[in-house]
C-alpha cells in the first residue's frame, strides 16, 4: 500500500464517524474498497485499525477543543450601581457600564441553576426603590453598590442544571443587567411557550406589567360594566393595559399623562374615552376630575400617588375601589418633602376600598391571565405600545433615568446585543 493510498483512507476516515460512534456501514465500505482495489484481504485489519485510531483521535481533539472553548472566560458587560441613591432623583452617573467582568459559559459541576444570555432588559419604576439603602420591598433584594443592577428581562438558556429547562429555551423573569447571567434560582423563571407573539411582550404585556394590570383591575377593583374608571400614568407599561381591559368590559375610561403626545396616544391609539395632561392642570386637578367625572369615579388605578391620589379621593363615588399599584411621584423625595394625603377621611365617608398590592403575591394567576389576554392580542383587540432601544448595554442608564422623567412612550425596553454575540431569535 502506497503512501498516497494511506493518505486517501485517512482523508475519508473522519466522515464515517458520528458523535464518536463508528459507522459500521462506512467502515465496511472502506474495507471493501481496500479489498477490491488492492485484492488483498490482509489489508482489511490494517485499514480498519487506521480508521478507528485516526477518527477517534480527531473526534477527541474536536471535543477537547469545544470543552476548552466552553470553559473559557468571556467578557461580561454589566451595569453597576456606584452607591445607594437616597432622597433624590437618580442620575446617569449613579451607574456605570463596565466590561471588566468575566464569566465562564459553562455551569459549575453539579450546579442546579441555569446560564442565560439576556436578550431584553426591562426598565421598571420598582428599580428606583431598589437603589435605596433600606429594603423597601421584601420580595426584591436591594442593589449592592459596586454590583450589577437587576430587573425583569427575557433570556435564552445556554446551559441548564434544572430539570424543567434545557438549552435553547426562552424564559422571562428576574435577571441581572449584564450580558450573561448565572441564575441560582431557576424556579423563579417562567418558560416561554407561546412564540407566535413578539418576544419583547414577555418583558411587558405578557410579563409582570401585564399581570399587574390584570390583578389590579380584576382582582382588586372588581369592575362592572358601565363603571367610571380613572387611570394615572395611563400611557405607561401598566396603565395602557388597564385602560384597554376596562374598555373591553364596557367601562368609561379617562387617563392622565405627562405630554400632549401621550394624551393623543391614549385617545387615538389605545381607545380611552378621554385623557388629559396633568402638568397643564396645576393645582386644579380636583376640578379637572370633576369635569371628566361629574357623577364621580367608581375605580381609580393609582400609579403615581401624591396630589393625584388626594384629588381623586374627593371625586370618588360611594363604595368606590382604588388599586394602589405604584406611587412614582414619591420615589425620589425625602420624608420631609413627601406629599401627604389630606382627604383620607373620604375613605371612611364614602366607604372606599383602597388596597395596595404586590404582583408577586398573584403569580399563581399567570396562566389564567395568558388565557385571558392572548386571544385579544391575536385578534388585534389589545395593542401594546413599546419604546424599544436597540443597541449596547451602554444605553441602559440613560433609559432607566428617562423612565423617571417621562421620556419614554410606552413600555421601556432595551434590546441587547453585543459585537461578538448577536444571535437570531
């Protein structure tokens, strides 16, 4: 057998192996080739040994290379909180973006968590409370200075040690503001099963914002057809959905927002009966509400608190219901500057039900919510306004700060990609 013949056999050998298992068909074909061409059965064993040794060596080296590649550390860009933010408005330079952190794209041996690539990051008002030096919400840990921020997002599983999740699964839940995250408690993640709707929806209408709107309106407010509904911060991630839920039920709906553009959006795109810019009303908010609700308000979905809540109390009807979802007007002020409620006696006189809620207490209703909202989305009866910034994580601090100044139009999201990892979803 000439050197040329051996080279030819070695060239063909790797193609008869798959996943380190010898292909009997391919091996037999190679041996028959030797027997026919060289008319020498003694070559059979020699060629077979050459094929097996060579192919196993090639596959071993290939697997070893993949193993080293997966165990290699890669840069992991993060958004870091410099220091706690107390009694003031947060600024972009309270955070900084760093590429110094690294992460292994391989789970530690025996780890029961999941390694994910973060795709969408959600900007939410609750993140302002997590910047505080005191824990204000028990369900969420406060941010630690010099550590990454965290929040809701949509991610792709790269590797899983959890039996319910596997590589390639899409999930939504609480993650960190970084490119890759190792999630120690994967049971908090929810697997995405409906992919016929935009993936970004799972950071908004099909995530915590949507469930908050559903729980606050239906579970807390117990609405009835024909009732009068008022929603503050109505163009935001939650408010825009509450308004549409109320309209589908047959309610009269009015919303407040902070710009003409948002007011027009509420009336022209989202189907609100009326809307107004609260910044133009000044100290006349009580009179404004009286104008829109001459017979009073049955349901108030509160996202801002402060002076708006105080004005609403005067305009509530007997047995009215208030769902306190958030009070963003109070997030950036100290105790001495906070706006106290002067008209609280109205709760007693009008037998008003005022209840705060945390959506985490109602996560068991998530599947019920999906059954409710997905048909409306697919039929085009519910629309969801998103303000999606596409780009690098460097934009994240600006997006989060813009949320508190009302710069966003709809649900604020960051669609994250990097130079070395931009995967089709």
